[in-house]
C-alpha cells in the first residue's frame, strides 16, 4: 500500500515536487498505521527505503529513517543494501550516518554495480573496490575526495566490526536478487579480496594494509583477486601484488615489472608501494610462497629492514 504513491511519481519530471508530495502522502498513511517499509513479497523487489537511496531521493530516505531508524538493517536482508548504494556513489557522509546512527551492518553483503553489472560483495570490499577503480584523473580533486572518503569509511567499517571474510569467494547471492525484469542478473559471487585491493591501490595504502591485517582479520598470505571482470585472471597473494606496484631500482630486471623504467624509483607513489611491501613482511607475509624471481626481490626488502 505504502509503495503505490511512490511508484506513481517516480517517473515524473518534477521530482522535487513529487518527492515532497510523496512524503506528505506517506506521512498521512503512517498515521493510520500503514507499514511504510514492508518486506517485499517478491525477493527481487527492493524495499522502499533502498529505492529512495538508489534514486538519490534524500528527503524521502530521511523521512523513512525518521519513522524507523532500524529500517536500514532490515532493508539489507534480501541483499538490497542502502549502505552499498552510498559507497557505490561515493556518498561518504551518508554511509557514515547509516553506520553510526542507523545500525547498518558493516559485514552484510549486498548488490554493487560495476560497469553495468551487479556484483554481490561486502561493504569493506565495495569501499576498497570503489577506491581502486577511480574513473577520474588520479591527481584531480575528485580523485583525492574519493580516496580520502573511502579511506575514512574503511576505518569506520573496521571500527564498527567489519572483517575480511576468507570465504567471500564462496558467498551466495540471495535467490532472486537482481533477477527482476527491470534489473540485469548478478554476476558470479564476488571473489575479490579487501587486502589485495588495498595492495593494488595507486599508490598502495600501507596504513590500510596494516588496519586490515591487524584489526580486520585479513590473512597476509591468502590468495585473492583484485579484478572480477577478467575471467582468465589468476589469484595472487598480497605480497606479490604489492611487489608488482614497485618501480624497481636499476639493479633489478625490468621485465619482472611490465617493462617499466627506473626513473620513478624514488617517487612518492613508489615509496608508498615500498612501505606496503615492508608492512606486509612485518605482519607475516611469507616470501617462500612467491615465485623464485619475486622471492629474490622480496628478500632484498627483507634485508633492508634487518637491523
């Protein structure tokens, strides 16, 4: 019942007017005892509050939350997560509000759009995926805003109890989620690794790597993926990914690192990559799990760290 007035104006051009009108109608309905956020009978249909977040209808979302702050946690249950919507769109302050004031579950997986496909991943993984896949100039203010917002939200997620799930590659999307006629199907369950994503950032984030291993249960030796879209990609270990982010010194064979030159060995981003490797080694990453060539390069950093 409560969804009917919402559906009637969603396609209207003058959305601010109709959004205000819809809030008024829903407020009237709530006073008669109508449930504003019922669990949809068809699992592939999103709850009203999720649709409000997805369409950027902030006034409507705020109204629904004001009536029942716990609606955020219940709305996530079938896989439609308002928190994931905020992360996907880089609305960091709203994501913070959901975690701090609305009881959003920091570990509950949900639908996340990636290049026209829906994937199913945790908030922590989604946040790092958003951080890694910048669609703007890495040196721009927009990129810095995304990086700073994502880094802050990763810290808050871990503070609220987010943990790196070693079985995320085996997670199952809820039956029916994303399979409605108006929505493309989910891709295969995500097998992305939050720690691998942190190691593959440009530049890598040593502080985030330390946070994930020390406080979020990440395994510094567990293989994982940094990209879902390429079917032939092989799992990598965190240390391997971090090592390949380093521009090598002239003494190291250049072909190991994609033929990149040595001109930027002392650049700020390369220093961050070196610190990422050092952090992984400090926190238990084992060089013996690497290929012989990469192991020799990793051992060079181990020797540099020795007193």
